[in-house]
């Protein structure tokens, strides 16, 4: 029978090497005065015996929980899950490298009880908010109680740390692709106006029209098109106004738009052109494949976690390359 491997503590290491616990702690942390030969001897012993600091003891010593919270919106729909999953993967990867764990919590901007409980019970050292809203009560509360937090998405408050994809720039570029093809009547199908990302993409749509000197029509802009009925109504109205193409703010809205056009037996791109401001596998393998914007959402999550860990005094490996995007041109806009 294989002998069970001994798990060493700082006391064990100090006793084995004939040094004090303080000396072992200084060798591990790299802080405090200690001879180089002693430091190397301690570190060699640690490597040989696979010693790992007890996170709970480490947390007590530094008054940390080594937990971070990721707040997901309660109102997200199942089709949005890939975005949040990719963000989560990036966050977890960075957090684990610094010995932090992630607690997932569902929050409602109109009910702060869950956020208050996290803060009051000191369960986490910092928080990542996965979606930004205009006049967010959650953001205001976290700011008021001085909890270190980072938001994912556009944020007008310069005092709140944030990371975001280049949504506005991407919207300008993909709208410009259709305008350069000579289209004068583009319809915009947008999501919930309360979300900051919706406003960023809307501004990009407007700026692209100004950039190319094409006046946009207010009657072709449809916001809060967040279910099939609303999208179908918007598509019907847009076509009655002579729309030549549709810009959809995300893949969910785009899929609903495609469904409406199929019901009306309108062919893409022969009769109408369609593009999405967020890519997904469904759009890539649609018939025809849909022109979309591809973001690196895993990297977005990584950068959010790095920013939060730096606020907590950690030194995570930092990626200094700015977040970018890629416009994938496919058959739907040919």
C-alpha cells in the first residue's frame, strides 16, 4: 500500500530546518531581512516537499478571504449565456493563478439585498459586475460602501474602474461596410436601452452615418426589441419604410430577425442584407452565414480580473495589449 504523503506546515518546515517560523515566512513571502543562503535552503525544502501555504491561514494573516464575487444579471436570457460563460472562464483563470476563488451571485438592479449581504458579511475581497446599466443602483451602492469593484462594459463614471470591448468603434465599422455598398436606408434593431452597451452601439450607428454623409432615419431605429414579437413588428415596419439592410445589436436579436425574414420569404442577401454587432456559432453556420463582429470575451474577463486584483494589492501578470475586435465579412452582406 502506498504511503500517504505528508502535508507540511510552516511549523514542520521550521522544525525540520532548525529555523524560526518567522524565517520560513520571510523566505516564502520574500519580505523581511533574511540571509540568501537561508532563503535558498527554505525554498529548496518547500519545492522538494511540495509545500503549499494554507489559504485560510494566509487570509487571516492578511485579513483577506481570497474570494472574489462575479455578479451576473438576473434578467439575462439563456441565449446570452455564452458571453457570460466566456467572461467567467477568463476571470477564473486569472483568479486561480493568484489563489483566489470566484463566488457567483445573481443580482437584480432593483433589489440590492444580495449585494448588501456580500458586503455586510465580508464574504469577498472584491467584486466584478458583469453588465453595466445607466444609473445603476448596484454600482452606486458598491461605490458608497468602498468595496473594491470593477465593471465590465462602458461606464461614464470616471471613478469606477471598468473594462470594455470597442463596441462603439465596431458599430461604426460594420455600419460603414453596408453604407459603402450604397445602402441609404439601414434599420437598427437594438436591445434594452437601460444597458450601457446598447447606447454605445447606437452611438456607433449614428456616427457611421455622419462619417459617410448619409442621413439616418429615426423611423428605422427600433430599440428594446428583446423578444420575437417586437422584432417581427420592427422588421415589418422597417420593410414598409423601404429598409435595404438590418444592423442587429447582438446575435440573439439577429437570430430573431432572420426568423422573421424567413417567414416573409425574403432572401438574404439578394433582397435584404443583415449584419450583427456580436458574433456566435449560430450566425457563423446560418444559411447564409451572417456578417458579424467577433470579440475576445475570454480576454475581456481576464482583463477585468487583473484590474480588480491590482486594486487588492496583488501583482497578476498583466496583458497590456488593448482589447480589439474583428469584423467577419460573410455572405449575408455580399
